[in-house]
């Protein structure tokens, strides 16, 4: 009787596991399908897309959209600028956030509560768009590359996440042992804390990179020079010109063909904008779970 009960429990657990796995797979497919559809639509004949015949596989494969897009010189300028802004912004944030978070995690830091309160206030209060613009103009950062790098050099939310990571994963006993062996605070930080912080550094790098790569409002407001403009704003200007390029002089058949071509180009634009981050993600995926679970489990 006991053996039969145990078998029923195991069978029930197995059924539950299978059900949860199937449900998660379905949810993943639902979440990934829009991106997959954008990919196959960007290389399909626009006539088949308009007829709704492109669902799971591309049809009438063509690369005309990508050829037209990459023939636009502004795209390459946007790529160059956005890559530079993203790398510089991410590096600056890491150089500021990681040491600051570790310092706030130290129990012996003088004025720790006041400093933490100072950073926390920035999560809830900002100067607003107009005062911020006036400040940036006073600092002579308007229409320069520095406007995309220096402001927002530290995020209170990410600072708190990093501080929790250091508090939970860098034991005080390790610091005391390093002091006995002759290490000072800076040597301990560089030779012990940084190597032990690869998960959180990788995750923070991803967060900073995504935030800056997808930035649209800041370059639109602060940068007027097209040679310094980011990829997102350039893509928006291209798609906006597509929307306003039609003329009433076109006959209905030609107008319909032009609209289909423009729709195809918009699919390609989405892929071009998202491709760098999609290529970056697999390299830091192994760190993502351990880094984002900071503070979720207390031992």
C-alpha cells in the first residue's frame, strides 16, 4: 500500500513537471514569435506579407530591404555613434557604480546612512526636462558626445542591487584574512572583490548597454548635429520620411506597392536596431541568473 502511494506521488510530480514545462515552452514561443515574425517578414516578398501568407516561414525571399537600408550612409553613422556612446556610458557606469556600491556595503563606512539616503532620493525626485536642459546648456554639453555619456553616470536602483550583492557575497571574514596577509583596502577590492563580482558586473553591463543603446529621447533633445546622432534617432528619421514621402499623384496600384515596400523596410529597421544586443546576450547569459537573483535568497 505504501509503495503504491509513493508511486502515485511520483507520478503526480512527474505530471506536474511535464505540465509546467509545456506551459513554459508555450509562453516562450508566444514571447519569441513577434521577433521571429519580424525576421522572416524582413526577408519576405511584401506582396505575400500583405496577403497574410507569411506566418511561420519566409516566402519569396528577398534582401532588397536590407540593401536599401545599408545603402543609407546615415545608418552607418548611427551605428558608429551608438556603439561609442554605449561602450563609453557602460564603462563609466561600471567604474562609478561598482566602487560606490562596495563602499556602501562596508559596515565601517562613515556616514553610510546619509550617503545611502542621498542616492535613494534620486530614485524619486528629478529636476525635470527644462531645468536639466538649462543645466546641460550651462555646462556646454549640448550637441556634444559627452551629453550621451556623462549625465546619468550612476543609477540608484543599480547601485542598490550591487550593494546587496557585495553585502551577501563578500564576507567580512575574507576582508579580515586579506588584511592579515598584508593587503590594504584597494588591493583587496582589485584582487578579491572584482574577480568575485563577475556575475553582477556582467548583468550591470547588460543593463547599462540596453539603456543607452535604446536611448531615444536624450539624443533627440540634446543633439542637433546629424554626424553625432544616435542610431535610434536616425532610424526614426528614416521611418518618418517613409511615412511622409507618398504623394497624391500616385495611382492606387503604385501607391499600394510603395506602401508594401516601406512596410518591408520597417521590418528590416527593427532587426538592424536590435541585432547588436541580440548578439551580446548569449555571451553573458550564464551570469544573468546568478546576478539577477541577488538578494532573493537569504542564508
